[in-house]
C-alpha cells in the first residue's frame, strides 16, 4: 500500500467534527497515511495562510463556506461550486462531510442518506407541539433570514432556539430534537449563490419537519423541491408566508409534502462519496511530480501570497471587532427593537 505524507492545516484529532476526521478515513482505504510536517500534500481552507509554508507540496483547498478557490494558489479544490476545470475541482456539499455537530443529534437522525425514510402518519403529525423553529447564532447572515423570521412571526410564534433572537429561554442543546417538535423549520443559508448547500436543509428534513429553504437557487439538483417550501419560488415574503399558512392549516397537504421523496432523482449521497474517493485517488495515484497543476510564475505567486497574508490580517482584526461588539451587545439582546438596529449598525461598521 502506497504511503502518502499529508498535512491538514489546523487539524484537530480530538475534534470529532474536524474535516480531517472525514478525510483521513477515506484516504486510509487506499493508502498508508502519514501526518507529516514535511508533507507532499497539504490540505487547507480559507481560514489560514499557513499553506505558504509548504511551497513544494501539492496544495488541495477545501471549504465549508461560501467562497471560491484561487487556482493560482492551489492545485486542486473541494468546494460548493458547480465547476469543471479539468481534473482540478470536486463539488462536495458540506452535508456529505457533516450534517449534525452533536453525538445526540447523530444518534437520533435516522437514515442520513435519506434512502429509507418512514412515512409520517396523521398520528405522528398530531404529536407535534409547535409551529416553526429557527435555530441560528450568526447575526451577520443574509438579512432575508431575519426578515422571514419577523414576517412569519406575525402569523404565529416562531421558536428561536439559537443564540440569535432566542425566545425560548436559552440556546437549545440538541438542534434535531428541538426541531422535531415543530411542523416547519426555517432553513436559510448564511448567504445565497448557485451550489451553496450546507447541512441546514437536510438537517431540517432529518428532524421530520418541512423546511422553508433559501440559499442555493438550484437546490432542485440535489433535493426534491416537493419536499420543502422553497423561498426562491415566491416573489415576496407575503406570498411565502401565505403558502406556509395554507400548508399549516391543511393536514392533508402537510402530509403530502413531508412524505415526498427527499432527494432529487438519481441523486445519491453514497454516489457522491464514491466519486470523491475517485477524485482523491486520481490525485494521489499520480507520481508526485505529475500531480502539480498550478503554473503561476514565481513573481506573481509571491505578490498573491503577500496579498493573501494582508487579507488574513484584516480578517483577523474584523473578527476581533465582531467578538467585542457581540460581547458588549449581549446583555441588551432581549430589548425589543434592538435586533434590526444592531444588524444595520454592524454591517455599516464592518463594511468600512
């Protein structure tokens, strides 16, 4: 079995949800994996510039965020993009690597490949005690998420179980079990663009709710749009809320939607995993000298390196400012009307 020397920047072996703990077992099926400080292959994401410390290694970029790769600085990339660039890119939605981030949620999620999903009965529907869930901590996401929360709250109370806009006393410990009590869940991505599909939608489906989805306009390539209420299909939030009201008040329609097949036709999580294995094998089976793809000249690469390092410093300062503002604001979270004002002020400050 071939030995491959790899470095995963910021890998934490003690964190069960670290990207390395998804990647390493896949590589170990085909190779003897050596974690090395003198690696032949370096995996990195947008949170670090330490990959510049390994100029001769094959660089493989991966991300769970809404960012694009710079192929001048990496040889291969694993992202959300619907992108074909020879053999250099693989689209791996975040939910393939991780759908839940607590052991309790994973234990209670059932079939997370959505192949064998039991039908919901009227009796099960009758046991649901609440209308709609909203579980978020990021208050700097696309404002549409907050706008829907506020619009839908005019119809019925929306239970907010995260740190942001919390109205249930404290953040919930188990997202899946909390959402399972509800008929609907707001499954809005932090931002919207083609291909950007995280765990939010499938996690809400696993919780046996009807997700109200916003994010990837082409979500129908992956998930059956009949199994959700797709915000992209409505011209206004008023129209969206009206549709939610219709489904909420009609048990037959609710059960019709929630019992639809989860995935788009011919879409399979296991098929994606198998294709991902092939993508990795293609990289590692080549002679090392043949695996390199970036071909930028040294002077240009150095300029990009300095630019990236400068951007990283700015990002670090911005995150510190965000943390300070969040700490200062925390005692005032329950004051009515402050949430919208806070968002507007923060966005103006952080955009300068």
